[in-house]
């Protein structure tokens, strides 16, 4: 269980309306979902540079936190080694802090979020609005394992992937996103230039 305090109620009062309330001048909020090793982080960094967006890379944030010699860092490191998901309250705390740190941005690319349906629902309660779009990177488990097996033990990777696919399925079929046509799939096994071009076309749609 996370040692963080419950942040939801406080965050509703601290997030500034010009950034997060839905209006023509509000920054875009884009969720970017996909398994580890699918290439979403690289594409997000490219899009952030091209469009002047703030890239919130959840995987990188968790990795940085896991390197700290703190109780929270040890907790995250242990969870990640088991291929499990970090508790929702901790994830939302990290994401919200990063949103608040970029008040003048034109948009947010939230990479690796949400990892389960409850995170998506709580995000909307805290921020007060749904994302503008959800980009899904589709990549086979075989390709992902081949890409990242040099960085970790294959058994840990497989556990991580099994957790990802199990918990992300309700996210990908979230009824509201389907009805509002917010979800856009990109084949992450195509040529790199083609993947980025597709990301840009989705952004401009």
C-alpha cells in the first residue's frame, strides 16, 4: 500500500482553472498508451518538440523515483521488479505535479497513462475534464520482448507485459472513449518515420 497521503481533494483546489478547465484556449491533454518497449516514449519526445507540448513520461518518472534511497523509492523498485503496477494514488500524485509544473504549455502528452481504468476515472475527477484524445501504440508481445530483453530479465518482462495487457484491456474499451471517438490506434511495428507521421496526423485530426 502506498505511503502517500490521499491527494484527490487537495488537488481539486490547487489545479488552476486556465490550465485544466475545458475551453478553446485550454491545452490539449493526450493520453499515450502502449506496452513497455513499443516506442511511445520516443514518439512523445518528438511530438513534444514539434508542437511545443509538455511530455510527462510516467515510466521515466517512476524510474527516477525508484533510484532514490527513500522508502518510496524502495517500494517502487520492488513493485517494478515484480512486474506489478505502482498504486494509483502515487501515480496520480506524480502526474498532477508534472501538469502543474507546465502552466504555459500548449498541450500535455501523458506517456504510459492510464495503466488501469481506475486511474483514468480518478484523473478526470481531479483535473475536471477528460483527455482530448487517447493514442494507443499496438505492438505484439513477441516484438516487445525482443526489444527490451537486453535491459532486464525476460521473465520479469513477461510478468510486466501480462500485467499491462490484463489491466489495460478495460482502459482500451472504456465506453466513453469509444463513443466519443477519442481513441486512435497506431501500429508500432511499422517504420519509425511512418509511426511519427501517423502520430502527427492523429494530433492534427
